[in-house]
C-alpha cells in the first residue's frame, strides 16, 4: 500500500469529522479545552474535524472522552 492510499475514503472522513465537531459543540467546548483535557494536539483534533485525516488512536480517545460509542452500519 502506498502512502497516498487511505483506509478511509474522503467522504467517510468528512462524516467522522462532522460527528466529532458536533459532539464538541454540543458540549460547548472550545478546541483548546478538549486539547487540555485529552492531551491530543489541537492540530490533530482540528484536522480530524475538518475531514482531512483520521488518526485512529486519537479517534478512540475523543470518542471515549465524549462518552460515546462508535458503530458502523451498512445501509
């Protein structure tokens, strides 16, 4: 697999990012607050929320921090 191949396509990354952003906004939290509480760098949180990439280790950390579970559904 080359460096340019992704395990997640662009549309899926955008959908994951939107859900992460929505969870943060629902809790009225700023990016800096989430960074301080989770230890995840702000640039990585912002990159994931914008749908640029998904770092699975950080994704799991954010989902746990927000008290959510992730389920994959095929429709």
